[in-house]
């Protein structure tokens, strides 16, 4: 069954040597200004044997930052930092896509250099607390974006995509999952707008579709992917019409001829099968919490073309070789997932016989 993992494929115009890719994982180890460092370059280069690296969420504009020490891709400093990363990955014969992540309301002013109130589709305060330098704090009520600001934010995705290509990335992924800004437009509990971006399904999918359109127009559809997580309640999201919403979104995205659709599967198999039938190009599947054999079967069954792994990739820089040879895997250390230095980041050992 694992043989299905090792067949080469293409994602857009990116040739992949196999089908085991690295999922985006926030690690909170950039500079305070959002520039990647030599340490980040080492981390990603260590994992270059994955078929494709999808980077940690990277803010497309200043208001897109929600967490401490996350990278951006909207300044020359960011481009220079990411160039270190992409050069290191390419030198190690890898392929890397930068994920564009605007956190929207999932933010706190203390976590950003500008200290502004978070922005969102609507002024709906998220439940839960946000980690800041001074400890856990309640997230504030976000400021509702005006219609003009929504349009400007869509254009920020375009400019960020251009910056990612200038930084040497092989493409970008639009993060429309996990309760962040595009997902906040999709969900009825976070989108209470009355303009063309709120109300009907057609209006609620508009932001994600427009962002995908301008990005693909800017850098090419063959370098553009998008990630969704149907039914995912993470970050206080409540979707009331998942089985109508996501087929409508995928139907609207399909004519753009994007390189791939990346689905974080939450267990609704009926919906997953529906989206697979609707999507004409590469489908990347993240079936979190399952073993490699289960993920490989998704490829064998035609449900997925490429599969992504998260914590397994985090803890095993040589995961591909370990899977090929049946070697045991390192155990991830959750205490070092977010923030810090080399410990739990670049010091996981490779397998030695």
C-alpha cells in the first residue's frame, strides 16, 4: 500500500518526486518584525526530502498577524528573509510553497509591532484566550472591515503572492481554513455582514474566491493552492451549512485551474467524496491523527493525489527515508512546538542504523 506514496506527480507545474508532503506548521521563531532567519532556513532545509514543503502561516499584510514571532511576506525585509529559506531548500533539492495566512480576529494587539485592534468580517469577539508575551489574555472585539478595506485586503494577498515569488518560493497557498480570515468570511457565526461579502453563500465565499483569483492572476494558477477545513470548529468557528457551502466554494474555485486544493479532513467522509468529485486538479489531503498507511491508502483509492503530514514532519526531518525503510519515528515534544530556539526545532535527530 505504501507504494502509492512513491509515484512521482506534478502539482501545477511543480514536479514532485513522490507524494508525501509537509503540512503548514506555525513555529513562532521569526524576528519580531516578521523576517525569517538562518535558523528557519536550516529547519526547512532539513525537511527538503518531503515531496513539497508548505510553510508556516505567513501574514500577507501587517494586520494579518495574530501570533508572536510569525513571519510576514509584505516587506523587503521579509523577502530577504524568505530568500534565505527558499535558497536553502532548493539547494537541498526541495520544493517550497509559502502559505499566506491572515489571522483576522484571532489576534491580540500585544502580538503585533503596530498594536492595532484586530480586524474581521464582523465585530464578533472570539471565545478563548491568546498567548502574548505577558501571558494569556482575552482576545478583543475585532474591528469590522469596511467594504473598501475588504477589497484592499484581497489586493494585499496579490501583492504578498508576488513578494513570495520574488523571495524564491515555488508558489503560495491561501489559508482559508482553521478559523482565520477567509474562513471567518465563510462561517455564519463570524460573518454578519450585509454587503456583497455577507449573507448568502455566494457572498460569503466571495472573499476566498477573489483572493484566489487575484493571486492566480498575479503569479499563475499553476503556482497557487488553497487550503480549506470543512466543518472545523477551531478558533470558535460555527458553520451552519457545510454541505452547501463547501461544494459552492469548490465549484467557484474550479474554473480558476489552481494547482491544488488542500483539505484538512475533519471526518465528514460524505463531504470529502463530494469535494473530490467536484475538484478537477490535484487534491492534497491532510487526514490529521492517522498513520502513514491510512494516508497512503487515500492515494491508492484515488481520494487524494498528495498527502500532508504535520507533527511527524516536525519531529522527523528525515521522515521520508524513515517511512521508506520502516525506521522508527522520533516522538514530538509539544513543549517546544511554539517559540524558542534550536531545541525541538532543528535538533531532532535523523535515523542511524
